[in-house]
């Protein structure tokens, strides 16, 4: 087990909050993205992250949403169904003075029932690996109003699960038991 996971904290890799630690409550199936995976992802997003409006749909530790904000994203909505974990996210927002972050304590399915007031540029889609049918929510994200024209979806899932159909694969890689990819919606 990595030190990040053993101590219930992750470190922001780069940007405004580089080196800052985020602490979070332990919860079943909470598995923060590995540092090397986040580093690869944000190298992929280097030209897209500045000024982006982001959705971290299964926020957990908040590592993806906070990393995006640290690197210049305009805003991030962090959705987390576990009440204690959502409270940890709120505490990290206060710690970082992240006024451009909002935390929603709700299951992803309920959150996506209504299209947002404004579409997102980047969606981080990293559901619990134990979720048997997470890809059905990707179909919702592909509907009009959820993503900007050319919007991006980052997906992290078990190595054995196939990538979804209907989106253009831009980049992909594997690390440990994880398969991660950057997709263009629509």
C-alpha cells in the first residue's frame, strides 16, 4: 500500500498548491488516483486546463479536481456521495481557500439528472472499481448540455474493463490494475 493511501492523504503535484497535502476520510471503495497517473493525466491536459470548468464526478479524495484548480482551471464541482468524505472535501476547500470549488454531497446518478447551467470543459470520471455499471453515466454526459463542444472526459477504471463506445480516444495508458484514458465526447 502506498504512503498516500495508508495515511488518507494525497499531495498536489503541481501548480498553485504544489506540495500541499489533502486529507480525507476513509470510505469503502475510496481509491485516490496514483500520483504517477495524475501526473500523466495533467501532462495530457496541459493545453486544456487553464480556464477550464471541470466536474469531478466521483470526487473521493478530490485529488483530480483540486489538481485541476491548482493548475489554473476556472472552477471545479466535486461530487461525492459519502457524507463524511464530502465534509473532508469542504474542509480541503477551506484549507486551500478554493473559492472556485463547490462540493455536492449526492450520488453521481442523482447529480446528473439535470444538465448543468453551463456545460463542462473537462469531466473526471473515476468511479469505484467495484461499481458494476459505471459506464451508463457516460451516455448521460454525452447528451446535449453536459459537455462543451470538444469537451474532454478522463476515465479511470479497472484494467480488464473495455473503454466505452461513442467517444474518440485521444490518449490511454495503464498503471498497476488501472486503465486510464482521455476521451473527446460526442
